[in-house]
C-alpha cells in the first residue's frame, strides 16, 4: 500500500522366424539337385544354368531384404506413433503445474492443480497463485480487455475499463471477470442496490482498473503522491483515471491471507475501488472482529494488541 493511501491490502524386436526365412530363401537357391536349364553333359546349357541360378539368387535375396525393410519400417512407425502420443499427453497437462507456485517469502503451501483435460472453473483459477517477480518492471503499456459487461443493478451506475499491462503473462480475461463479479456482489459496493458497475472497453469510463507490474504501479501511484514501493502494494491514483492493482500482489497474495488467495484478490479490488468512491482507511477496534475492507490488510491484521480477522467485503454479513 502507499504510505499515504494504500490497498488493503518401444521399439519392436526382430520378427520371429525372419532370419530363418532369409536363410531358407538362399537354401532353395543353392541346395543339391538339378536346376531347370542345367545339363551336366552340355557346356552351353551349363552356362545358361549358371546365369539362371544367379538371377534366381539375386531375386530371392532382394525379396528377403525387402521383407526385412518392411518389418523395420513398420516397427519404427508404430514406435513413432507411441512416442507422439506420449508427448501429446504430457503437454496436455504440463502448463498447469508450472503455473501453481508458492509466493517467495510467504508462508503456507500453495493449492495445486492436478493435470487434467477439463478446463478450470472460475473459482479454481482464482484459488491458484501465479508466478510473478516482486521486482518486475514490465512494458508500461496497456491493453484494454475487450468486451462489455452490463451493469446488473439499478443503482447509481459507474462505468469502468479494465487495462492490463503488456508483458505480465497473467490471465487478463480472468482479472476482468473477477472485477465485475466482485464489485456487483451484494457484499460489495453494490450492496442493497446502492450502486451498480458496468465494464466497457471503449468510450470514456468513470475510472480504469489497471493490473500492472510493481514497477509500473509505483510510477502511476507516484503521480498522485503515493509511495507503493515500501510494501509493494497497490493504490488508487486519484489524480489520474487509474485504480492501480499491483500484479505481484494479485498473483502471489500476502502473508496476512496465507493460502486464501481468492478472497485476498476480492479484497484488493474492493479496497482500491473503495478509495475511488471516497472511503479512507479504518481499522477494527475490537479483538477478534472482522477487519474493515478499508483496513490495510496486505500490511497487517493485528494492531495495538488487537487481532483482526481477514475480510474482503464492505458488507460481509449480507
């Protein structure tokens, strides 16, 4: 969070009998007995017999070699198909394990995803940490997430755009989906029909929720006099159109929330948008209470001998 105002933050073996078939073929050519066209008392016939014998020998040998090659090639094709199938099956589940890594320096185990051909659900994706460096400074350029999500309620409507910094390697569509679902939840700022939120990708929005690398987040927060570098947090850059969500925190979470990365992401959104709506920082004042969503939960849950419980919602009891 900023110092002034921050987020709550097998190959085949030789074919049986093949060698014997090869030997038998030569035995048929060179065994005892007369051959067609051969006469022991005639020189010319003998010469003709030699030629016929040579031709027969050559033909039989060629047939045997052809048979050997056919079997070898068939074996290689079968083995190749087996190998290709194995490689395809391996690739089908490889990417998911790479994407579930523990947060550097954070405690607790990371939920893992078993390789599967079944697509992950929204909740499953939101429950997985993603690798991202705490010191990343990406391109500084943004892409607006395409599409439109209509405001579902009838209260005061706020329009917003979702921008994601180029080069992060994070799921932009998931981030946009999370923003829309979170803000329009009855436990969020849409509570009791007071507000409704609509995502646009063109035109002029009321604000732009921006997922950016730590380095780029710091640059935009500094435009509003906020320092996010000390705790690597997020901010509402109030003098600009951008509500900055630090991609490191989005990807890796915080020690205060441990493995509960899904609710932590909801808290990030609610806290920073809460600033844009005019809400300042507060803390819980009784031991064991839920922390207000506007408490700096990325930084602490306990203060002044009081233990606060993590809470991602402005209206958690709704």
